[in-house]
């Protein structure tokens, strides 16, 4: 799920005009060594905190259907996680960095959720909203100064970005629907070596049972006709 959120953010920023202007969008850690190797204008989206939103944890199981409408699997509810990013702009001059960061800010603050066409993998299959909150207050994550200190780099302007995304539950394959009648074979106690008789349970109009004791396919009989009010039964 994390790499799918990264891809959605990359597409979002690319469509905002960064890709057309030759700006590269990366997800590397902005360490001092990385900054020394950078040579082109870059927007760095660094993921540094992942936490589950326990308030949105559900219970039960959902059903997965095939193209014909049959249940093929059962899936546990998705679990929601908050992904916190540190977004920075890198260029040769501070003025260019501020311009890039302003362009990124304008794109992110006008996006509440990632558009469906930007979602891939399990995020696209689930069809749930992926919330985006840029520069919001109350981010329950390490402060930007602590992140810069841990990275060993110099503090520079940055934008806090939080994304709430679902992690798909575990799917378990479901048994196929029953299409054959169940047949019970009984062996008389007096002659245990005999073939005995076969008795069908509930189902009628089936063919003779096979070697494994299952009857063949059958057609479901039509529903009985309803009597009209006031009509006597023959």
C-alpha cells in the first residue's frame, strides 16, 4: 500500500506541471550526502512516520465476487494508516526552491483526496478514498526539526503532508456453490458386504450417484402456482 500511495503522489505532482518543467520528484531521504549529489531541480517527498488510525478499525468480513456474481473469497476489513511525509524543494538558489515549494503547496492544498485515476494496485481495487492533508495542524508525528536532526542535514523550509490510506485485508478463498445432490449409502447390518441402498437427501430428479456418493446435476423445479383469493383448492 505504501508504494501505491507514493505512486499516487508522484502522479499528482507530475500533473501539476512539475514534470513538464523538468523537475524530478523523488522519495529519498534528504541527507547531507544525498544533497551533495543532487544536480537538477528536485522535489523530495520523504516518508518518515507511519501510524494506524485505530478509530477506523472495523470488524466482520466482506465478500469478493467474480464477473458472474458468485462469491469467490471473503476479506477482512481494511485497516487505515496515516503516512506522514516531509516535502522539500531543492534547487541552486533559495528563490527557485521557494517557487517550487509554492507550486507544490498550491497543488496539495487544493487536493482533498487522490483522484481515482491516480490510484493503482489494491488502492484502486478497494475503491476507497485516500485523504490528503497538506500543512494541516495537529499532525501527531515527529517535528520537522527532529527529522532534520536525525537525518544529519541543515534545516530548510519544508511542508508537512499527511495521507490516510487503507491497507487491504486478508482474503480467504470461498468454497464453490453446491450444484450436486448429496446421496447417503446405507449398508444393512445383517449383510455388511452388500451394496445396500442409496437414499438422496432433499434433492430429487438427479441421476444415479457417482463413485464418490454425489448425485449429478439437476434442474430446480419451478415454484408452485399460487391460488387466487376465494379460489377453492381442487
